[in-house]
C-alpha cells in the first residue's frame, strides 16, 4: 500500500488537489489536471473554470472562488 501511495504522489502535478476544474459545457468537476486533459481529448470540451481549494488550518475548506 505504501508503494502505491508513493507512485500516486509522484504522478501528481502542482495543481492537483489544490484546484477544482469545472467543465462549463457539461458541469463535471475534476481535481486532477490529467483528468481534465483526458476529458478534453475524449469529449472535446474546452471551456473550464478553475477554482482554488481554500484549505483552512483545521484541514477543512471554505467557499470556493474562481482563481485568476
């Protein structure tokens, strides 16, 4: 299990788990940029809104707002 977590962590991109991408065309949300890339390729959608995930010190998150 630890080995699979290390492999998973090494495949993360900088924005993974820090951003949420919302497809403006179908409403699906993604937390991994590679999933957004796959969605663009497979479905052909190209309009996304990217939101920061505002984590608090308690480990919870507050209201989402679009990132710049």
